[in-house]
């Protein structure tokens, strides 16, 4: 590969505003994804230990998953603000 082509491609990538936006939404979705997985695993474990409380545990799990998903939406909003400003 011609070095000038590689330099042009790298400078085009770094000068573009899409890379910071992609990194922002990427890191902004890692935490909520891990939280949702952890909540799901622990709620299944809790239901396995106490099946009678399954409906109550499921309600709290869905509520906390919604809160964790809201954090991902905040990351998306920040990424969109970065993209269009």
C-alpha cells in the first residue's frame, strides 16, 4: 500500500466526527448491557431459590432493567448531540 494513501485514510478517519460519536455510544452501551445481564442472572437465581416470590421478583427485575436501559438512552442522546453540533 502506498504510504500517502494510508496517511490520507488515517487523517480522514481522525478528522471525521463519527469516531468520537461511535466511541461514545459504544462505551455508553457497555455498562447498561452488563447491568441488564447481571439483573437477569440474579433474578433467575432468586426465583430459583424462592419460586413463590417469582412474580414480585420479576416486577422488580423489569423495573430495574428499564432504569438500566435509560442510561443507554442517555448515552445515545449525548452521541446524537455530539454528531449534530
